[in-house]
C-alpha cells in the first residue's frame, strides 16, 4: 500500500470568494481542509493543493427570528430558524445544549455519538456533510430537520435542501469550486419532537452506524400531524423514507402504530451487505430503530 | 513548496519548515524528538497519537503541521516537572536532529533537543535530580500509583485525552471519564485501572485548586 | 510463602513506570540508529502462487534505492524452538522456496534511503506470478489432493489420543450432548504495531538486532542458523514493547530474518517496519478451531465420556501449531476427571494469513467447545453449572493422564466458590427454562433480558515438558551494595521484570530500589526462554531465586569472614544489612561488606556473582473460573456485558496489582473474543484490516470486572507463584456464551457471537415452536413497546 499523499501547495484564503477562486484554479487537484479528520484518513493521491478554510471563520451557531418556515408552509411554532456555520466543530455542536434546544437537540445527540472525543474536537459540520458518508450522523440528523446547505461558488450562492445534496457514497452536488458555508434549519412547528438513534455493530460506543434514524414529528393531542424520517447506512446516501409518513399522518400514536411504521420503513429501504452488517439485519434494525425513534420523539413533544 | 510554521510546543516556541502534507505527529516525533507521542494506526482510530492543541485533545496523526500554526501544543513530555524546568530556560529554537539512542529498557531520559540554559548552580547528584525532576503531573502520578500502566504504549495518548477532560470538567463521573477515553484503545489493562487513575487525579487536582 | 516477605506480595510500583508515564520509554517503533536505511516489503496479491520472475531494473535505477532482495533468498521460520533440539529437527525449521501462500506473503524487500523512496520503489517492480488454485476452507483443504499448499500436502499434523474406553463410557451415560463449534481468527492487535526491526552488521561481523520478539534468545538462534553467523556474534536487543500477547512469539513473519539479511547485504543499519494494515493482514493470528464434541454424563452429574474432533486452520504456514494442538489436548483432557476421552486433532493448511501463538494457545478455543458442552449437560441435568465443575475437576494429587503426573497445587474449587460469590451467583442463577420472573426485578423488562453464566479452565505454566524451556539469571553485587540482575526476561507490559526484581530483592534481603534489572539483551543476559506460556514469573522467577540464593550464600560466607563468625548459616540479611542477630549481634552493611571485598582488600578484589541456568521442576497447572452477567437486547441481538468476575489460582501473587491488571485486561480481551473480534476473510482477503472494522473493546464498553486471586501455593514456584497471563482470557468467551443462553435460551456455538447471529438464533428458536424458550419473541407487543430502550 503506497502512501502518496503529497500536496505541494498550501493556501489559507481569507474569504469564501477567494476559496472558490482557488478551487477553480486548482481544478480537481485542489481539496479544502477544515478539521482534516476525513481527508487525512483517505489521503487521496490526486490532491496536490490544500485549501485551508480555517481563516474563513464559519463558526457561527445562530438562531434568528426570521420566519424561515417549514417546507410545508405552516406557521412556525418557535418562530426561530437555525444557522450553523460549516466550520463549527462536532464538539461545539455536542455541547451547544442552550442553542440547540427542543427538537434541535437531536443535532447535539448526533454530534455526541459521532466518532471519538479527539475526532470531535477537530471534525466540522461542513466536513462531515461534504464527506457524504451514507452513514453520516450529522447528515442523517439534519436531513430529518429539513435542513438545507448554503454554498458559494464562482457562479454564486445556492441553497440546496439536504435531500438533494447527496449523490452517492462520498459524492455531493458541490461543483469543483463550491464551498459549503453554512447549514440552515427551518423553525419547527409547535408540537414537534425529534430523535436521533444510532446502532453500531454491537453495544459499542464508537462505530460507524449500522443503521441510524433521524425522526421529526408533530403531534397534536396524540395524533400525528406530520412525521419525517431519515435513515443512514441503508442506501448509497442518507435517505428519507416517506412511506411511513403516509401511514402515520392523521392517526393516533400507539405502540402498534409505531411498530407498523417501522415495518413500513424497513420495506422501503434497500440496504446492502457489507463487512459491518448484512442487508437482512439492516432491514430488521430499520424497523426497530424507526419504532424506537418515534417513541423517543413523541416523548420529546 | 515548504511552509514556515511557528508553534508553541510544551511551552517552547518552535519555528519549523514543513511540507504541506507533513503530519503533526511526524513533526513532533522526528523533527522535535518528542517520541512519547505514538503512532498506533495512523488512521485516527487508536488514540495513541493524542496531544493537546489549544486546550483540546486532538489526534496528531490526523492533524497537519501547517494546521498547528500559532497553536499551543502539549505532549506527554510537557507534563512533568523536568520538562517544565527545562522549558523555563529554553529560548526559541529551531528543530534539532532526531536523536534517539538504540535504547534499552532501563536507559535514563533520552535526549530531547531542548537546550537547557546554563544556570551556574551547583551540580546535583544525578539520581536526586531524576527524582526531583519527576515532579509528575497528578495524572501521571495517579497512573503510576493505580497500576494503570502495563505496556505503556497507549499511556501518553490516554493521559493527554484525560487531561483534555479534566482541564474542562474537574469533577467528571466515571461514565464521563470512560467517554473521554473512548478514543484511546488499550489492549492490556481492560481500562479499569486507567479510569480509576483519572478519577483519582481529578480528586487531587480539585484539592489543589 | 511464609507471609513475612517484605517485597514479594506487595503492590509495588513497576520499575518502568516512570519511563512509560513520562513518554521517555523507547519502544521498537521509536528506535533510531544513525545512518539507518529503510526497507519495505512487496507482498503477494495472490493467495497461492509461484514467483516466476522479478524485474527490478527500474527500481534499482531510482536514486536512493540500495538493494532489492527476493524473499526466497531468506529462510522462513516454519516451526518453533522445538526444532532447535537437533540438526534433523532444525532442517524442518526453515523453508526456502519461491511460493507464496497467502495474500500479503512477502515476495521481496526494497532497501532505500528513506521510507518514501522505498514505497515509490515498490511501485516500479514487476513481478511475474504463476497463479495457483487456492483453497480457503480447512475442511475442503483436507480433502483436496490436487491443491497442495505445501509439498507434503495440506495436512500439517494429525494426532489421535485415546484414554480409557469411549464406547463403554458412553454406555454409562444418562445424558449425551453432541454439537459442533467454531471459533474466530482473532488477532493480537497490540497497540504497538507488529514489526519494527532494526538490524546492524558491524565490520567485525557482529549482527545486532533490535527486535520486539518475545523470545530474544530463540531469535538469536534462528538468525544464527539461518544466516550462518556464529551465535556469539548475533545480539538481540529488546526495547520496550507495546504488548505482544503471543503475536511476537518467535520471529514476526517476514521481519527479523529479512531485516538481518538486508543489513548484512547493504552493510548499513536497516529498519523494516510494518504498517497497522500489514499487522492485520500478514502477521500471525489465533487458530480458528472447528470442534465436534460429544459428551456423556451420568444423572448424578459425573462426566463419563468425551469425544473431540478438532480441525485447526493453520493458514499458509505453520509456526506454532503442533504445540497449540497439544495445549488444547492437555488442558481439555486435564481439567476434569473424565475416564474415557478421545481427542483427534488435525492441523490444516489453507491459503490465508498464518495462524500462530496467541494468549491461551489453543485453550480458549477448546475451552469454548468443552465448557459449552458442560453448560448444556448441566442444564439437562437441572444442575448448577458450578456444581457440575466442582463434582468433576481433577484436584491436587490426582493423576493427570496427559502428563502422567499428579496435579500439583490446585485452587480451582476456591476459584469456583469465591468467584460465584463475587458475582452473586446464588441470587442471579436459576435453572432454565426461565419463568416470567426473568422479566422481573433483575432489571429485564420487555426486550432486555439478563442472564448469568460461567466457565472454568485449566492452563499451564511454562513448557517444561514440551519445548526447550531454559531460564537463566545472573546476580551481581556492586561495591555500594546495589545489585545488577541480568535477565533476558521479556516484559510486554505484564510487569515481569518488576516481579523478578521483587523476587531477587526478597531473597537477597535488600530493597526493591537496590535492584537494577538489565536490558533484555542477549549480549548481556544469559539464555532465557522469554515470555510465552505464562512462564516468566514462574520459570525465570525460579532462576532468579536460584541465582540470588547463590549470591546470598556467598555474601553470608564473606559476612561470616568479616564478622569473624564460624557459622555463616546463622547470619541473616535484611534491609541491606548482614546481621549476626542469633550470635554476637554484630552487623555490617552490604555496601561496606562489598566495598571491602571488591576494592578494599587488594588481595581479594572479588565480586559476588550468583548464577543459575536451567529448567523448573514442574509445569504446574493454573486454574480459574470466569463468571459473566449479560443483558441481551432481543430486538437488536446486541449483548452488553454488565459484570464479570475472574477468579484465578495464581499460586502466589508476587505483585497483586499486576495480577489484577492481567485479569482486567485478559477478561476484556475475552469479551472481545466472544462478541466483537475476528478477521473477516473472503477469498483469502482480509476485509477488516483496521480498527474501524476490527472491533476492540473500548473504555465505555468494558464490563465491570471483579478480580479474585486464589493463592494455592505452588511448591515448585518462587514463593509459591505460578502463571497467570494467559489464564485470564481462557474461559471468558465460554462464560459469556453461557450467560447469553441463560438470558435468552439460545446456544451460540460460533465465535464471535454477533447480534445478527443471536437474532437469527432467536428467530429460529421461535419458529421451532417452544423447544426452547426464546424470551421477547414470546412476549406480546405491549411489553415490547414499553421497553423504549434506545439503540
């Protein structure tokens, strides 16, 4: 096994525009580096130039009162939307209990379960999303929250719903010159509850997800008004499963209903066999985790 | 292309010329002779390379030297009294050659290329100096006393990870300690005594505060 | 063993603690020699092939490349130090040919000025292979005569041992249990990667090798014989080593011999080091066992017959395999009083990375099968599994049929009873089938089921009767009363160098701080078998005792002369002072005494030296019992080990702190063996050659472990001590499997026990309609939903 990661260039742009220009210049041979905890494991041989984003200082976590409504257009319950800069570290996310309260606490949960402490201290939100692992913990959590990516490139700024962001394992829609700047999370309506659950290979505290679930639901006197379920490690990208939504909306939550929703989700996914788990097990665990996520999210309402 | 970086390592300012792809762990070990930080896997999974960077535990095998520009780096060598005394007199120095002896198991401290200032004090018998110099950090002391060290390969990384916890959380629960050490693999101890050692050190540090 | 010792039995700090905790300790990977060159191996991409040609012209033209050497130029070690015993045997020790037999088998080595150049050089080499058909399954390999991995075929060894009359035995049985078991290819995964070796060849023909091997003297001999250098001119130095667990019990495949040879070729020091991935894919790991076992017992719970058929997957080459099988035989047959026992074992080559020595050495595998059998027998008899062991174990003084020797010290009964007590076995265990009480106050609700299990084991100490097993020590006193202890004891972290210092100090009557233990250096220290077989405390401890005793006798003779006392035997030494307390009351400090006779009296100038070299009187068995409490999530199949107790008869705990460390470490490694570890190999390719996918237990997942030390007092051991290191992980997996059964009623007979397998077993049992109770699957939806546990 040869280790031929030998970038010859290293630059620190001050602005996003500068970063985009550099990426355009270097073409496919340039790579951005934030924390570096994915890049330096992969050590891709084709990378000749490193573009360090540290000086961009995209490290904000802000809630603002602008009415970034939920995609379905309903009036916002807490009236506040969330914006998280791409350079925010996973540790900062895991510790942002005050800012990420209510349904958004599932982001801190996903952050808490990601990797190990030393990895979390360097890994960034942007890096995790752009790595586009099908099992990406933050990807799965944010996907359930209807998050969108804000990117900037030489062609301008884009807002991309996360549901359209991932193309395949380790591939996103980002153009060569595009930099992910921040993630926006719309406000959630009253009666929302959310949960993020992750299953490893065994009772292990540290693992890439065998199956993970993000769940955002809205309940009104025990009746389901909306539910959005994201899944990780059961497809080539983090995915949404809409089938359970159709089965749940308008019905009263009950253990049997949640079990049914789990079974529907399991039937809706197409996982593969890999060294971590079989497709059969992943389907079974999809059912279990979706059920448990619904139960947990309902308790959070 | 080479890049000039300046970082503060165990209290000493270091100016180095590095390649963009040089890992911090290799710079620490090979350029600065700080062999206490280990490479167990090179992929960020074992934690043996854990150091402190700007007050946080990080994996030096997944950190580039260029990313440590202007950073405060603490390694295991910076924890005990001897290093603290040495760095007090060290001036800014460029990296020295990587020296190490073909060391056997009982060798005394191998050379770290810090230059000690000549103080003109009377010579101290070596053994006494060694004992004095071992003004161990409470974490090191606790690891020794609890019998938390077996082969010792994971020990530096584990201690730095523990320091990363205790610097921010002076009174952690056992679960929190285990969580802080989740990134440090140990094949020898089963973690029991290291966890006890961290809790013991936490108590000592709280008393000292 | 008097209990009046001052140093032995104390929880002393290990002598290398300061070096290690300050980061000053230099491990194999840290050793740097001026001017050293760097070597890298090109490894076979094929599981079975012949190397037909190598074109290294482009490589040799690359600036900075010094040499390219074919692996076939260097003998490979395919045996153990057993093969040193005669010239005929030694011929079998080495293999030299052009074949490669597993993916990752070294084909050639490149030596260059730096690592980067060496890597670039590898990419330029063209190798031509004649690809041969591989075989991966040992059961298939046994049958295939058309695919021959080695010249003599695919069967490396076969044994059939018979004790008593099996048929008659089964005729007496009221209960017969027959099952197949299989175990995984666990790898050591020490924190210091396998394989950093630096060799330097001096102008006067002395070859110095810095190696992490557990057995430096055997490496010295291997290198000497392989390269034709006199043994006196081969020096093996061992730095600190970051764990071995058997993975370095010899030379590491493709490492020391190649590195030494390269050094002689290029006349510069050469460093050869493996990456973690090479460690995972191309170094030794634990033999997977396939065991068919049939066990018979009377309704009173007496074991009357056992039949075992073992197939061991050796991999591409055998190093430790015959002895591993012998260990399985000895420990399996030895532990219980089973009058009728046959064991058939076959060691089979396959085109996979080689198997070798690993903590327990065949016993964990055998134990998993045999103890699982006993667990099932106990259940069928409605008997407490602890009681079944107590009824059948072979105790002190009883004849062991394998060694034809009576059992020496045996603390197994104490291990069983004290271990059970420590876990709360009496409150937590009840015979299955469980009632709904299983879902009650013990904490199980709905989908989470708890259970307890146990297993017992016997292991050995040292290899007195199976292998050359020398131990030596030299004790030298200095003019200030300080002591040099020269020993080639190999400390991987167990703390055995500290223990030997404790023993030396105790015998001499000085403090631990007065002993300086030498480097592990064959140029300095006399012949020692190194660390394996849990032997250092016992075997090397005996040597240290003898050497120290000889030195002590000489000190007393000089003391008598100095104090003008007739009878030296009435003098004592304590705290570094020689006393004539029984007589005149005179005394002299050891330092004054030594200074006088070394440099004070010009007519003497004599250094007190004590020497010992030889074997121990016995190969004592060590005993233990592991108890486990688990919680199984029947929705996911995941198992959490809540509590474990490891009770071990160590003879005497020379350093109780070290013993506890071995127990917590060994049991945790056993949890990994049971639940998380195993190389996944497909078509000869290791699919999980990294820590991401080869799962080792981490701090948050380690169970709470209670160590219990039983001291039976081994009369042949130093202060009563015998071995411990391997014993600690032998019955852990068996105990966990037993606990899983108790929790959810399914027998897991394949290691490692994954959640998927548990789920499949639960579903199969449920489908089997009530033959075995299955836990949550029999429960209604309400309870399942109410569980609410987070995955």
